[in-house]
């Protein structure tokens, strides 16, 4: 009689396989649990905020104090950047974090490694002193090293003072070292009239670069993003051809979209120029000629003779109507008229818009948290900005709490 091979029931073999699978899954889950970090405690969160704001390790005493204040994480974050609470390391927030934050705005290449200059110094000082940041384009001062430091004097024709300030590692968070000084120009307009901004954006050209980079750096909008061909072209200057390459459609479908809004605003800069001797741009200086329009506003007049001839520095915001009304122009207080004379009043128009506010808090979050905020995080930071007299320091502290971990 032939023997047949004994076979286990199929159900038993699959049961064993299922058991092995469950054991393997359990082991994998256990390994995952063991490799996952534990939820961060207050001390770890405080340290993370200090690291993100200053870039250096906190001292034990400061970390103890921050941990004790973690009932309100923003209070703890502010301690990290307060020279009184953190005398050893708060300076790195001002000398490094804020310097890197602002420096790309001061040059066309957006180079973060450019030397310290008066534009960057203005931003650092305004943040330190809680100067309302919506005055960025209208304050009559900047910041510089104290006379007691023995540095080269601030000069309208070079950047030596600021380069020495940086080279000597002067603590910019110390009000006795880094002080507010008046701008040496007859019509100061905050960042617009710093030597660094003039060197970068008023040099040669038509002064449109100053407006374009203000929009890019401070409203987070480049010109292509605000094109509006529906506005009237009555203020577009003569230098803009109405038929580029012999084709008027290019002007009507492209050029007009930027120039109809930009040119009426750029008129605010009509009395400013950056002049330099014998091709030496580094030795140049900002000049202001009251009631005398700079020749650059009248160049290439043959491109379109019927175009606008700039008579003064009066400006108007044509973007208060149409699609760019969504930039959120102010309707009360500073920067709410939609028209005016000179750079400072036009700067208030830009800096009191919702787009300006949202741009600032977004850039702060990127600096502190190394990523983009979501809508809820933007709204949270705006509450701090608007609830604390437009203080950007408060926004930096709030941003640190939004990425301190769970």
C-alpha cells in the first residue's frame, strides 16, 4: 500500500505565518518607539528657542531662567534676546541673526554676506528699541557706533564706520555702544535715504529700482506680481517707449502693467540721486535737491515725446483701486491718504499696508524657524505685531514659540 505524504492543514500553516508577521510587526513598532524622541520638556523647548534666536548655546543660568518662565513661552523667548536677561549671548541675536535678516535687502544681489551698513544698522536698532516697524521708510535717523568707541566717523561718502563696527565685534544690543543718530540729508526717509540703499538703488538708472526692491523686500511682491494694465497711463514717463521694437502691443500687454502703478509712486524720489566721482561708486554719496527734479527723470525723452514730464516729487497710489487694492492699503492714520509729496510719506503708504505686515512676519518666521509659516502662524504673529505697536522684536519672540517643538 502506497503511503501518502502527511500534509498540515493549510489553515495551520497560514496561522503560523500570521503569527510570525504579527511578531515582526510588533518588533518593528517597538524599535520605532525606542528611536522616537520623547516629547520635549520645558527645558528642551527653552533651549531650542534660544538656539533659534541667537545661534549659540545658552548659559546654564539663562536656561534656568527661561525654563522657569515657560508658563508663557514668549516671555521666555524675549529673555533670550534681552541684553539684561542674557548679557553674554543676547548680542548674537543683534550682531548675527538680525544682521543676516536685513542685509540682503540692502543690495541688488541680495547678498547676506555684505558688510554691515547704515540700512542694516537701522533695522537692527529699530528692532532692539521697539521702534514701530511701519516707520521703516519715514524715520529721520539711523544707528551708529558711539563716539566713545573711537571708530572712524560716519561719512556720507564711505562705509568705513560700519565695517569697523562689525570688524571690532561691537555689541549692537548694547545701547551704550550702538546709538541713534540723525540722517545727514535734508529730507530723511528712513531706509530709503540710508547711504547703502542709495548706493544700491538710486545709483544711475531712473530711481525705479528703489521702488522695485522696496516692493520685493518689504511687501514680498515683485513687479510681475502686481501688474495691472487697467490703470491709466497718464503718469508713465517719456523714457518708456509705447512701441518697443515697433510693436505697441508689447507696451499695452506688458510694460503698461507695471509702469502705470510704479511711475506715479517713484515720483516721490524725484529730488534724490547717488553721485560718485570719476567712476568710483564706492566714494559716492546721496544728494537731495529740493524743488529741482533730477535729470535722470527726464532722460530718453525722445522715446515718447507725449509721455509724462516729472515736475515735482508729488506721488499718487493708483493701486488703491483695481486688483492691487488687495494689498490692503491703510484707511486711517499714517499712510492712508493715497497721495502726498516726498519719499517719507510714500514710504508710509507702503509700510502701513497689510502686504507689508504679512511680508515682515513671514520673513521673521523663515529666519527663526527655517521654513515657511502656515496661515494660522502668520495670523498669530500679526496679532503680536499689531498688538505691540508694530514691534518686530515681539514677532521674533512669537516665531520662536511656534517652532519650539511639542
